[in-house]
């Protein structure tokens, strides 16, 4: 009898050699670029698909993979997944089980520090020989201690951000459509607030929600107007959660103090993106999640889920839209 086959999409963000070394005994692992001849040849016999979300995995794709029992993501986000095609094919889609949650939480803190302390501005001044700039008295630098952090989305990542923020001495509020129990609030030292309360009162707003129709542009012009002129916004989830044009305008007009962004409306962003010209933003290239440290965790969770399904068990971490 042929071994169950894992077909993994080759990607620059995934260490293929490490994946091969971790592949479970009793499962065949094929790694090939999506759409390549090798990938197409392996697809009809694939039991499990592992990789990142891609719109090419559509109804036609599933028709070519009649044995497929699981689409296992190596990412937390799944906004590029064709959910209806997966539902019609009866294939569960699972995210990475929080494998990159530590990395993203740390990156959110990194962006908070970088924006509040104007890290890029400081670096550029030193590198240009200006030492502390032309007029350092005009630049205000802030500490995180005693600041109010508003976390929007208290999932695995949001909870880790809360714990890190506690260590910095911040006051942490959160908004989520799924509230946690009071006991868990006490354990995390967080308190629930309505979204408008978060926006009005937080010194820093950090976004940690999946991109869904409901969350697209959930932070728009009206929401940004609620924020204090001394406040900062951090986005490490998905770019379209913020109305980028409205954010650019608010930053350019000084209606909020700054932003730290790892994600954009269009990725990669065009060279003429006006955010590039603003001095009060810190930008990173959607690199919050993939670290060398979590390569193993992502493969471990992915392969464990494949083994579970191979044993006839239900997979873990099925995305909410396909649960039940």
C-alpha cells in the first residue's frame, strides 16, 4: 500500500531541508513549487497539502486532488484561502496553531518601541553625521511604561502581546468579539473595553485580528479621528484591516503621532506609496511571523496535524469559517 502523501508548496519562507528532516515516518513528503510540473504530477495522489494560502488553490485545484483530506497552512492568516472552494470540496483548512505567535507578539513590541523612540530617525541621524539631529528639542521620545495599550483581537498573538506589555509596565485593555472570562482577564491583567473606548483612551493601539469581510477597514477615517493626537497605531495582522489612505492622511496631518506597520493594502507596496515619505512611520516587510526559531514549530504542527488525519482523527486549528 502506498504511503499517504504530503505535498508541500516550496517557498522562500520555508526551509525545505528542515522540513525533510522532520517529515514523519510512514508519510511521503514531496516539496515542489506550486504549479510546477513536479507539483502537478504529485497533486492527484496527495492526501495533505501544506503551505501558505494562495488563490490558485481553487475549485479547479481541488478537482485535481480527489484524495486531499487537509489543507494545512504554515501561517496564522488565511485571507488568501478560497474558503468556499475548500468547503465545497469537503477539505478542512487549518492554520499553524500559533507557531508564529511569539514572533508576531515580539514584533509588535518592536514596532511600539521603534515608533515611540523614533528608532529609524535616530539611526539615520547618526549614519548621516548629525548625531542627535538638527533640532532634537522638537522631537519627543516616549517610554512604554504607564502607557495604555489597546489590543484589538485577543487571540493567541494578542494574549502574548498582553503578557509582554505587562512586563513593560503598561496598562492593557482589549477588544474582541469573543470576550474571555473574568478569571482569564485577571490572569492576563487585561480589561475588556468597547472598540470606541480603546481608540479614545489608548496611547498605543495594536491590531491582531484576522482579515475577514467584517474586519476589512475596521479602522477607517472615523475610527482614526477618535484617537488622541499623541497616540500610535501598530499593525502586524493584515494591511486592509486599516484604511491605508485614511491612515496616511491622519499621519501626514499629525492627527495621530505615528504608526508601526508590518503589513500593507498591497504587498509588496508600490514604490510611490505615500507612507514611505512620512517621518512618523516605521515599516517592515510583512516579516513579523517567519523567524528561524519558529520554522520547526510550524513544520511540527503541520506534520502532527497530517498524522492526526491519517489516523482518522479530527484535525486541530480548523479555521472558524469551516468549523462544524
